C-alpha cells in the first residue's frame, strides 16, 4: 500500500511506502519524469537496482514545476528520509537554502555542486564520453556532416556539444558539425516535436548522424533519425534499443551508479565533491546486440586508443564549463 501526500496542493505527489523506516533513502527526479528514457530514467534505474538487490524501499517524487522543489526537499527531510538524492542541476538553489536546516540529513545532488557539509555533489565529465561518440559519428558519416540537438541551452549541455565536436574533428578534420539547442527554459527537456523539427533542419543541411542530449526531447530526435534513415546517438541511458540498427550508440552517463552508490552508503554517504569520468566508469558508450554490427573494427580500435589516451592525459578534452569556450565549435 502506498501513502500519497500532496505537496501543498501541487500536481506532483510524494509517494512514501507505508511502514518505511526513517532512514530509508529518497530520490527527487527532475522535470520530464522518471520514465524519460534518458537522464531521469537512469537515476530511477539506479534506485531500483538498489531496491532489487537489498529488498529495501525508497520514497520518490516527480515534480511538475520548479516551484515544488524546496517543498519536496523539506517534506522528505522532515519524513526522516536519509540520504535524499536529487537528480539534476536545478535542485541546487533550493538545496542550498534547505541543507543547513537539516544537518543530520545527507543529501546527494547530481550535475551541480552545493558547498555544504552534509551534501555530496556529483558531476560528470560529459565532454569525455561525448568526445568518443563524436569520433564514432564522424567515422560513420558518409556526408562529412554530423549534428547535435541539445535540450536547455546551458553550459552543461554545451559541454556535451563541445566534447562531441572535438571528437568528430579529431576523427575527421574535414567534418562539419551543426549544433542547435531546443530552448532556454526547462520546457526544452520535454519537447520531442521541437526535437524532430531541429533534426529535420539538420538533415536538410547534410547531417547523417545526430547526437541528442536533450532529455525527453531526444525521443523525437531519435525517432526522426530512424524515419529519415540516418544514424542517431542517444544519451545518459542506453537508448540503442529504441531503434535497433539506427541508433549508432548511446553516450552513457552513469547517473544510475551515482544514485545506487548513495543509496548503498545510506546515511554514511561521503559528502563533498565527486567527479565521474572515463577513468572511473562514470561515462562511456553503449555497445550491445542493437548496434554492434554498426561498429567497425577500425572504429573500435580508434575508440579504444582515444579512451586510453584521455584516461592517461595524453588527450586533453576541453571542458566547456572551465571557461565557457569551445575550441572546436563557435556557439
């Protein structure tokens, strides 16, 4: 049986399992919902993996607007949930306001840094994984033109695009990279129609491989690529299965691992700044039965070599977030 509490009359609900111990963990999903087939779903998969392996239970919420964020954090903290994991950078401001009020509660925020003694901040080297799929895109392209569809136009998403452009140009210096963002508000994460329109416009400019880093919007990108007989590249979760033989690969951002590790540690979760990159399995790309036939031996050799050199430091992939510039693409 599930007890559902309204968030002060808001459309979103906080689901708390009856009989839950006070130290059970909780997860707060970002806009777009836990089944967005991308970022949120990866977070959900991590929470569910923990529950399946341990038999434990956890609380969760899917918000409908930014106004519900602080209320959701406070409700979970007051219910005794510990730790409380937040998926997405937009939780940073309310968490910064709330964390000090609950010093005995541990919080984990993914994709942003909140400097507080009871907060674990997890960020990813998206540019490293994007570099590798950019190489793959350029090597698979027959038109020497590849493209990128981002969600909300923020430095985080530009970092995906910048890494992608660097990898594409490393594999083929003559490649043209096209990049478009879906919008400047959170609605950009859940607009598959706009994603489709942007993809069609990029195809008209010659793109035959498109990388989507746009949350739920990316579903429209991948569908349009499949319908137009070009390759797509998924993001965050393994999206190869959505269109077998059409999705060249998916850039994996192991949000699931970040959630799983925090849930496993419980109220003993280590706080502070944490980076997940190629060197510790935080990012990568997916190869499975849905796309393995698309990855040539030359492609795999090049990718393996580049990955080893990035980990060793021989290849330095520029991080857009470091100075908000990109040597490979003029935003």
